C-alpha cells in the first residue's frame, strides 16, 4: 500500500506504478536519505515533537537498514516507488509506530531536495579529488620534458614553436577552472531545505538550523517554495561536468592526432590502446576516442535537465524526478574519463625527434623575423609584409627561411644583418618568450611554481 493511499479508493495500475517509480535510480541516494532522516529525528526529539525513545528507535532502525543495504542484504521493491518510501516502509516494519512518526513535519518534497543537495556535495567532492589527481599527472608530465619543442598551431596550421611543457600545462589550467566550477556547485548545494515541508513550511516547532548543522550545511534555505523546487545546484554540477568533458575531449583529440603516423608525436601505452579484428598492424587510441565521444552524452545530460526545468511553475512538480539519472550519469562518466586520461598521460611515450622535425616546418620563425625588423625601427605592418614576401620566396624555392642567404634577406631590407640567424634558431625563439605566461623556459618554470602552489591549495580543500 502506498504511503499516500488514504485519499484513493483504487490501487495504482501496475504499469503506471513502474512508469512513475524512481527507485531504480534514486536508490543510489540511500546513504543521503538515511543521513537526512536521522538528523530530522534527532531534531524532532530535541524540540519535543517526538519522544527521545522514539528518536532512539528510529536512529537504531535506520542504522540497521544502512548496514543491510551496504551489506547487500536489503531487498528493494518497485512497489515502494522511491528510496524514501522504501526506507520508511522498512523502518516502520522493523520498529512499529515510532517509524511512522519519522515523517512528522516533513514532506517528500523537502526530503528529496535535501537528499539531492547532499548527493551533489558528495559527487562533486569525488570529482574534485580526481581532478586534482589528473592535474598532478599533467604537472609531472610537463616537468619531464622541460626543453622539448614542438609546433604551436592556430587553425591547425604551424604557427610558432612552443615547449611541450607549456602545451601540456595549458590543459592544467583548463582543469583548474573546472575545479572552481565543481566547488561552486558544492556552494550552491550548501543550504538545507528540511523544514520547508511540501511548499509552505510547517506548524511544528522545527529547529531548521540544528538539522542543517548536523548534516554539514552552512545554512538553511530562505524560501520554502524555492527550497523544494530549486535544482540550480544540479544544473551547476551538470554544467561543470560538461565543461570538464569538453576540456577532456580537446586533450583526447590531440592524443588521437599525435598518435597517428602523420604526426608520430607520441606512442600510447598498450594498456590504453586496442587492436583491429582484421588489420594486425593497428594500434588504436580507442580510450581517447571513447572519452571524446562520451562528451556528447554528458552535454546531453545537461541539456536534458535544462529542458526539464524550463517553465516549471512553483513549487514541486513530478517532472523534477528526472533530475537524478542524468546527473549521476554525467558525474560517473566524467570521473571515469578523468581516470582514463590520467592513465594515458602517465604511460605514453613522447617521440621528441618527431616533434623537433615537425617544428622545422611551416616557417615558424616568421614572426620573430618580423619582430627583428620592428625592433630596428620598421613599422610592424611593413615588416609583416616584407617577411610575407620572404615566405613566398621560400615557397617558390621549396626551402625554409633558414635556408635563405644573407643577400636574400638584404634584398628584402637593408635592416637585415648577420645576426638575423639568431631569429631563425627555434630554441632561441622559444627561450626569448619570457613574458609571464609565455613559452620560454624561465616563464614556464615560473608557471610551474604557480601551478604547484594552486595544486597544493586545492589538494588541501579536499574532504
């Protein structure tokens, strides 16, 4: 019998019972539901709403149910509709009338909102830990290659030479921003809705702040209507997951490209590659591709929740039952993809010679040659034009800028001297970029120090 059956003369149709049940999904919140119920019972007893004896029985019964669920000996029934009903029904079965008093001053609306917030805080904390682990692996990889040069690209065309360490650290900063977004999701969930009841509050003398404190919330929600209908914190978490997956997809796209025969920049570990059922020579970057592909489903989870919440009138609506499945999928997908990306980074082999050879192509010294003229007083736009003409000359000859003679340079401009060769040397070009955030070794060293400081700070925030 449903807990709300008093109003109804007929039972629920078997199909609609299954259609409306959220238990297959929300049973993942069993720990949060029991945690919230225990805190609610403690508060009810402290306020004299139920007896201390009832509260003790409720607490003992809930701890027993928690132990059974975690031991795998608890049987969930679809007839119970959701995790809240399932636990309350079992509690009442075990301890009798005291169990039926647990729901005093509470609705499933504020109960599920509390569970959702506790769940988001738990899931985001799990992602924060893996985020720090991934960033640590990126730092280690960057420090392993302090002097390796490869082409930097814009529009997928060779642009300017950069250090591999600098390139790797670009992803560190992406995931650092993701850490901040996950922290924001926790902050958004950090108010307790218990005491809002169905939508209007309750006539019982509840101590909402005592419950919030026991559950680890920083405060209580300010408006009961908003409290039971707010899922912004879930949107925040889904958004943080989506952006982080997009960053992972960018990293994995480069891993896929760099492992091709055309690039040959890296070789993936056998542990993070697969073969072909027909082509014996193949070594496929399947796990990088899977991560790239799974980005679509995580972004889809965000879009699904955005559309579900669109235009919902106050306060609670059954539509909001759809908030958890996509969120759980997004979180677990992101977590597993971060684990996979970390493994690939930690085990891949960098082919330094291939990067160096590639860096010699594409006239990547062109900007520095233009800067050479500009530093001698020529307007940069004029210098840009002259170097463009030199590149065109190289294309016609089938050579690179460093193949040109000093006479070739002087025919383009009298400002060129024999020291132009320094502007054609890739290590010198890289080392000269000493501005904060630049790709020169001294700038990257400072960047690494800053990164370690932030990483240590973020590591210290983990629960």
